[in-house]
C-alpha cells in the first residue's frame, strides 16, 4: 500500500511539473520620456539610498541636497556642509536615462 502511495505522489508531481509554462516571458519596459530618473526628487532618493549604507546615517545631516542636472543627462547630487561639524559632504552622480550610479564620493 505504501508503494502505491509513493507511486501516485510521484506521478502527480510529474503531471504538475508538466503543466507549468516552458519558458518565462520577459516584458521590456521602455523608460518614460524623462528617463528612469526624471526629476530631482527621484535623484535625491537614489543618492540617499546609495549613500546611507556606505557613509552612515550622518548623510541625513547634509540635507537639503544641492541637486543639478548637467547637460540634461547626469544628475549631480551634493550634500550641504554642516558648519558645526568636521569633514566634507557626499557627492553622487547618476545618469538620468538609466539610473546608473556613475560616481560616489565623500569629501574629507
């Protein structure tokens, strides 16, 4: 009786596997007209997400970030210097079209 149960389980497993689609279908989603990073707010959030794990929570003391768009293609995000502290500020460059992080640095 045990062998029949195992055989039935094995057969049902094979049938369920065969019912699955053979290939996954990928959908290519084109970026919107503004690219994947269309505005300064999005650029700021990406810079924050990149900077905090690297440099720590002190990045929040450098807000508001100074954000400029260079040549309509690269976001340049720079922290604001806190005069009561020591050290520099974070600099991040992000490509507007595909959100690739091109540069991350923190001054001394």
